[in-house]
């Protein structure tokens, strides 16, 4: 039996639509719920031997909304708490599009992370309302670094945390925040492109999110978002600075993840002196 060219093309098109629909369904119903723990080890010349092995937990891009349940936030918090990090960092975008209905519930679910031995510190993302988020964070016991630097003393050693809001990018805005920072400084910034400024100002490590890891990674095609960021997820180096990017917990625009499951990250600091580098 011969198949006409038109019938063959129709069959191919129908197959493609079916595969596309199935992939989207898989990404929506299954993969976006497959939360993973991403472990990263960062060796820093500036890390003293006393802080070798210090762990930092990172949760970003919760995007609590009608399509990201409170139970998904609970799962992320529990997964991170099981790792018992010394410090917790929250990288912004707690809701989508500044939706106030989900702000308090999102931060209430994240509040237990403030019980980390050295506290939980947060910055704002591009979806976060600055005034209301700051107020809600204070109620939740989370420390917001709003273009601020704070110094912790851990195991008798200083470590500076630099927190930048998403919209802070110009040198004249950054200089007052980073001026006086110690050799071991960590920048928490929603946007991984801040690694460029970290390199410029001598900050050795940046923790960030924002990219969602690309969220939808189709075989043979690079995510569109990857064209403008130094890395979509995981670790990268720019000059003297390293950046760790989490894929985040939630989604935005489409409640779908393909080849890009959500994650929370655990970053372990290693001292170059301790490891003999």
C-alpha cells in the first residue's frame, strides 16, 4: 500500500505534536516536582583553615503561586535542613510578579531556616516587592541584606556576606556596599551576572539563582536564557571570582521543567591551604 506524500506529512506533523504535548505534560506533571540536592565544593585561597568544611545552604526562586504549592516549599526546606548547613542563603523571587497573596505564606514556610547555626540571609529578586517583602521577612525572622554587608565570626574567623538587590548594578551603587569587605567575602545576588562585579571588587564567591537552570532544556538546543548568563546552573569561574547558580524550586510563565529539575544547593567551602592548593 502506497502512502501519499500529503498523508505522510500529516502523520509526521501529528507525531511531532503528540511528542511535544507529551513532553510538556511530563515536564508539568512530573519533572518540575523532582526536587534534587545539588552539592558543590568551592576551594578558596581566602578561606582560612579554620573554616575548611563550612557549609552554606542555598534556596532560590521559590515562586510560590497557584502552580507552586506550599508543600513544595516545605519539601525544599526539609531537604536543606537534613543537610544541617552552617549558614542559609535565600536568593530571591519568593513569589511571581509580586503577587501579595502568596508572600506571607512563602516566607512563613521558609522561616524555619533561620534556625541554622549562623542564621538565614536573603536578597530580593526581580519579582519581589521591596517594601512588603522586607516587612514580611522581618516577621519571619529572616535577615534581608538590602544592598548591605554583614560580618559573621565563625570559629573565630571573620566572613563577610554581601547582599545585593536585583536592580543594583552600577559601580557607584556597589562601592559603598563592598568597601571594607574582608578577604573572605561571599556575595548573595539574585542575578549570576553579578560575578562580573565580584571579580572587579575582589569578592571570591557569588551565590545566585534567577536562571531556573534554563527551565526548559530541549535536546540539541541551548536554552534561550543561557545566551546572556555566565552559567545556567552549577559552578563557573570569571577571573578571580566563582559563581554557584541554583536551578531554583519553582517556575515562572509556564509551570513546566524539561531536562532541568528543581534543586536546593549545598555549598561546601574548602581552604586552599587545608587541601594543599
